[in-house]
């Protein structure tokens, strides 16, 4: 069960070379299977709890490989296409929200602008619909906010069960069912992740875009961080280099 | 300092390589470890009371003939020449493999100077020091925790550039100099502090980094609390003294205890739920970094410096025999007078110093336990129920030695340190309401922005601040630099007993209201105030306030 990743260059190339596969993927997108999993996360022992994730032997994290649709109606796999190897910021909203969503997306646009040099590669933004918005509705919303077609920003929709599993998996839930299901009080938090390093943090998506952008950059190892002048904290006096510094070896499962 | 022996149970990377590989092999066999703690089986079984209580070694300054390279830059510090450092430290933050119990595996931890807890700083008022903190962590660090760090001395009266503002985090390969003036706030001896601790304060990663090991004790002494129970100075209190230095434990009666709770996976490795937004609870009880140790005590008085090291646990500490003790300090500040109590409550980061007299126990009592009777089922805070003694988790076993006729010269005087005067007129009052909207922490309805100052406090003035909260959460609110004094709690005066001293952490339980008096002194610049449930703190439950000319 291989579905092309519409978000990566390699996958885009593959979809050009294998139009049949892409066509099949397009057909599949009309019938997303809630809670579906595939070979990357369906092993025996994957917990049944909503929002569960597991740490694999190489130290990276696996979520259920849900089926989603993006703003262009393409089928996207959650783990395979959105999580695996990615550095990203994810928020939850819906098109007709009369509450925080408009401001939240506004702040995320600000963060996107600051991160423009690295958006699409290697940083991505994901926006998950909390109200089963159609791809057309999401696309229209993106167009109205001037973000349609911007590299690296994908809006995603899926069944309520799938979106709930993803939301819970990112830690945004309330054990009280009534509170959890109250759409008006939905989370305004952004989840930041660097899958390769299993590095995760979170801050309000409504925060100053500078803080959001800096939180994203902090997910990278220092040597790989994008150097963006606008993200420097003007009030922090820079630390000084250690003379004759020799870096410590990487601290990873595979490198331990 | 780099050549010193490591803290016991901490291996050099090469030495424990075999263990690490063995652990890795186990991991491959198990295929997955479960990240969602709701699904995670309980931590592996550990036999309690099989290992002695351990202590971090003292931080050791550079010898007089050795200079830091490069030299400190006075231009980076306020009042550097006025508080010219007498001692210089050159400390590393580095990764080590640590095993908190022989039945657990080795975990990769971040350490201060190779030790968990971090090396113990022992300073005296009037002796300024400079500590260079070199970030030697791996640049590529998988799993929870950040390789960026910034160190905060909790309750230190330090300039902001040395205080550990979260945005001042710095990366491996770089260092920061922390100038700790060790000066009394506005020169008032009544403002002396005692039991402090230092820990990481990295933006977004404080909970993960402290959980990974970055915390240690920072103790300050003066003529009154001199750390010498045989002090000939008639002004000295002569409280039980002698802080253990690594393995040097004999005849030491001033015992720092940091309580933490942790989870471990089935390979016995440290586990942190990075997706948890409420607060992290563990099912293993650690004291000074080791699971359920024992400690042998003489039949005499001991000073215990109790610290809730978090990240989200609340404690209601009792001795299993119900014995009483004297509370002598709240948040490290000596009270005007000792308070006899049977229990003390601690929110995250709070400290209580108590003096326990084991000579009063009958000869037949040879063991007692320190237990936590606070019921807590999630990271949001305690339920408010007090667990029955028999069902309360035991944290530390105290083995009381037979009476050897030991002479105990220590005292608990009836008068300790008076409360400082609230003699500055109140320039203004401010209210701070801590709340949660759409899953986001707010203070006065606003989100944290480190570029926005929410209170410009004029140096040389005093203010009254009102704290309140809503929702079913407990929030230990911590203020940097300046130490407020409690005025009212739930609208009633609260300035006696254990509330008579100064505090830096004010734990707000659901619906609580507190009012405090604060003076702003000595340093200029930006400081944070935040919830010290560090999971909440990392999700931006914080405000910035500045001291301005």
C-alpha cells in the first residue's frame, strides 16, 4: 500500500513517473478510511487508545498512519507523509470558526513570513480541520488569506475520528468529554515537532509570530539551524564560543 | 573541576558503553516503547531501601593561579567592579549515562559537572563569584530535552543577565558567564536567603531539561545562619550543620533533599511524555536522583532542606510515626521563629527547611519513613485529599542508629531571622489573574511574549501584587529576583507561622487569591514570573516584568 507523498520532491517526481499510482491515490482519496493504518505503524502492540503513539527502535515516533485529504483533494498519509522525517508546526482550526481561528492563522502567517527562506524545505506548516471542511472550502480559505500555493503549508481534513486521534496524539485534549468536544473552546496551541530527533514542543499559535518562528528553529540541531536575522533576540547578549571546542558525539539511538 | 571523580553511579561514556549497547539490544527486541504514558506499563520493579542516600559533590572554584580563558568581560555585567568576583567556577553542562537504581537501566542525562543532581554550590554573603557555564552537550540530541540551556539560580537576587532569562538560552560550543554577586537585597541582613537551587530555564524545554537532570542545590550562608553548629560567634544560630560533599557524609547534619518523581520504560530508561500538556507524574520516587534510598541518622538533631524538584508533583510530607519537627525556613528563608509541625506541603520548586530531633525517639524505634500523603492523580494538581498513612508512598527510609552518647551542640533558637520591614510606601498595586483559554495559558487575558513587558517596576519602589486563578488547576507561581512577602491569603491576613517569612513561590490552588508586598532593588532589566509546574511554564504560562530606573 504505497501512496505518493504529494509534499516531497521525491514523491512528486514519483507521481509524475507513475501516473497510474497517482490516479489510484486520487480514487482512494474519495473514501478515506478512518483510523486506517499501514505497514509503518500497524504492528502488533500499537496501543488502541485515542492519540497513542509509539517510539520505535531507532528512537523516532510513530503515530497511526491516518488517511487525510489536503486542500487540493489529494490523499495524504499522516505518519508517512506528514510526520516521517519532517520538521513542522501544526495547528487545528476550521473554516467557519467565529472564535480564535482567524487571528491564529494571522499569527501563523506572520511566523511563515519570518521563516520564508526555509518554508517547504525543511520546515512545514500543517493546519488540521476540526470540522470536516471540504478540500474546496479549505482551498477557498487559503486563497482568501493569501496563502494558497505557498510552499510548505498544507491544510488537511479527515473524519472526526481521525482528526480527534491526531489532536489527542499531539496532546490537545481534555479528559472531560464535554469540554473536549466543545468546538468553540478548541485548542489554540501549536505543536512543533522534529521527527528525526523526536523533539517536541508547544506554544500558543496566537503568540507573537517571532516566538513561534523561534520555537520552530529551536527544533533543529544548532549546526542545522536556519540563520534568519529577523529571528535574533535583540535583548539577548550572544553567548561566547568555547575555545578549542570539540563537539560531543551525537546522542541518538543509532549513534549511542 | 573537569578532572574530578564523577558522582557515584554515573559512568564515563566509554566505561558504560557495554551497558548502553545492552540496553539498545533490549530495545530492538521490544520493537517499540510506548510514548503515551496512559498505555505505558508501570516502571520496572525496583526494590526499595537497597541503596544509600547520595549527595552531589561541592562545586569547586578554580585555584587562585588559574584564570578563565577567555577572561570574563565586565562590560557584560551590571555592577561588576562593585561586586568583583572572589572565586571563579568553570562548569560544564554535559551528557552522562545515569542509573538511578541498580534494577533500572542507564539513561542519557544532562548534567551539571557530570553529577545528578548538579554539584552543590556553597556560598557566603558578601563573597561575589563568577560561574562560567560551558555547554558541552551533544549538538544532535534525540529524544526529550534540548541541547540549548540557560541556568537560573532559583531565588537568586541576581542581575538579569546572570539570572537565566529563558530567551538567553545558548547552544553547545558556547558559554555564558553568570555573575552571582551574593549580595543582600538593598543591603538588609534580614533579606538573606539560604536554601536555593539552580536549574535549567530554557524556553519551551525547562521541564524536559530539568527532568533530564539539570538541577542542583545552591546554598547561601551568613553570620546568622553560618553553617557551623559550633560557631563561637554569639550571633550565630548554630543550627544543625555540615552539608555532605559527595561521599563525605560522616558527621554531616545539614541534609539537602530534592524530591522528584520519574517514569521509566521497560528497558529501565528515563521516560518523558513530551505530548503531555497538563503536567508530568512519575511512579518512581527519587531523592537526590536515586529511587527510594535509605539514610542512616544519629540520635540527634538534623536539618533537612526539603525541595520539590517537580516537574508537576505536589507533596504533603510526614514522618511515618507522626513525629513533629520544627519548620525553620520557608522557600529557604529563615522564619522569625520556628514553627512546630507534623507535616509540610510543597508545591513545585517550594522549599521547607525543617529540624528533626531523632534523640526524642524511643530506643525501640529504629526505622521511620518520610512519606507523601498528598493525593494526586494527574499533572493538574493535588486532589486535596490526604492519603492514609498506610497507603502513602514512602520516599526515604531513615535508619536510626543506636544511641552512642553523641553530643549534639546544635540548637533551634526560639528566634531566627526577623521579617524585613515593609517600610517603603506602595507605589502601585497590580493584579495578575492566571487562566486558561482555548487550551492556552493566559495571564490577565494575555499570552506570553518575551518582547513585551507587562509591568515596569520602578527601582526603589514597592508594590502590592494580587494573584488569582480560575479553573481546576494548581499553579506554583514563581517570581524571579525579588522576594515578596505574603499579606493576605483568600482575603485574610497571612503573615504568621510558616507564612511569616519571605517567599518566591506562591502556590495557587483552585480559586485561591493572594496578595504580596514587593520591593524592587539593586538590578535593572527583564525578569520572568511564571508557573513552576514546568510543563505549564513550557507552554508559555509566563509574564515578563522589568525593573526600570
